[in-house]
C-alpha cells in the first residue's frame, strides 16, 4: 500500500511532529491519460510552511487529513498515457508520499542532461529558477553590482551567490555558524556575515560593504531586510523571495531604516517563481551549461526515507541543511 504524509493539525508557531500524520493511500487503478510514479526523491521547501496555515495566499493551504504536496522526482512504473513509458524519469508536484497517480499532463519528463536526477529539485528546479530569475530579472543585477544575499547557505541563496559571481558581481552572503560561512566563502562570496556571531547584522554589513549595496536578495526578512535597507545605495533593487524569519512567528521585525526607501529611491519587488515558468526551457539550458562547465557547485543535504519527511522539513527552520534539503525514498 502506498503511504503519504498528511497535515493532522495546523501549527501554532514552529510546527511539531504531532502536526503530521502518516496515512495509507487507497489502491487507485489508472484512468485514461494517467501514470503511476514511484517517487525516488522528495523536496521540502520553506514556502510549505505557509500552506500549513488556513489563509488565502498564492498557493492553496494544505487540507487537513489529506496527502500533502511538494516537488518530487520519480520513475514511471505504470502508464496509461501516450508519450510516457515504464522507466521514464519524471518530475511532478505530488510529493510527501512514496507513490503518485496523476494525469500525464501534470508530469514533466526530465531533460536529457548529464546530471543526477535530484538536481531537478535543486539548481535545475524551483530553487535554481528562483535564484536565477530573482537575481537577473527581478533585481536586474549586473556586472559590477554589490549584492547582499541572506540565507546564503540554503538552496536558493547558495545558487544566487554563484550566479552573481559568475556574472562579475561582488557578493556578500549571510549564513549561520563558522562551517556554513566557510562553505559560502568557498562558493566565491567576497565576504560572509555570521548572523549567529552576536554582531548586529547592520553593523556587520556596513563593515563588509562600506560603500553600500546595489542589490539585496531576501530569503529571510526581519533584521536582514532592515540591515539591507541601512546599506542600500541610491537606486538599489531588492528581490523579495522569502521571509523565513516570520513564517512561524507571524510577527515582523521593526524596520528602522524603512524610510530610506524614499530618499534612496530603493525598488522593492516581491516575486513568485511561477512568474517565470514559461521560460523554464531557456533556464535549464543556461543553468545546465553552467553546471556542466563546473561554474556551479551542487550541494545537498539528504535525509533517508519517507518516515523522516517531517524531520527534513523542520530542519529547514533550524539550520539543518547546507544547500538543497532532500528526502530519498
């Protein structure tokens, strides 16, 4: 019998293991146009925390008691759809389970690139697209810019660091702890702030970028966003990707430097990766070439087994990952 994780109760603050429940999925014969997929790799991502709240957002909330969803890579084990054969490796959004049955129209075959299949959940998937388009399109970053990246040791942030360096930018990252800071530095960052050091982030950023920053790529919000406002140069551009700082607390940090938006004509733009899905093929070609040439380094934190799915998810909020957090089924 197939198994899946469901949300048992809506978290109040940081999710707990008791908020999740493993359920058994009923046998489901294939209808016309459907495929059955044995999931091999599952993704956990910070945006999933928002789906645990019963609020209106850009993506519907998880339904209590029903299987959760998320990015997944799997192998077709049964097909009743033209164009899909047993053995095809595919990508889809019915994660948090070991088997998925869904219409072939909701499944994408993996491009023929010489990379491990799980890369399509990381740098060649949603996190990579988020980094790529957030930096190059939303923030319009260009050679010579000074870029500040929060959560620079995460799946998105670490990719932003590398793309920015490959395109001739000065990069300042923020990460938690000496080990992660050293890793971000090894990716090419010119300076790395340890936000766990006790030094106020605004002070550390002022020292790392005494002439200010042109671009801020925000994965955190809170004190990081305020520090970026304090260091922003004239006509700085902020790409607001995520605010993991407030996903569990729901309380925003006071932005003491917000008024600088006016005088320095700072552009702050939020975005969702789905804004760029129609450009996925071009993204895969460009990023695939960067991976093949060694310009990009891949890093994954792999948790073994479907049973450990909540552990992997919760690890995103406690600094448990370096690079992309994945579950191998």
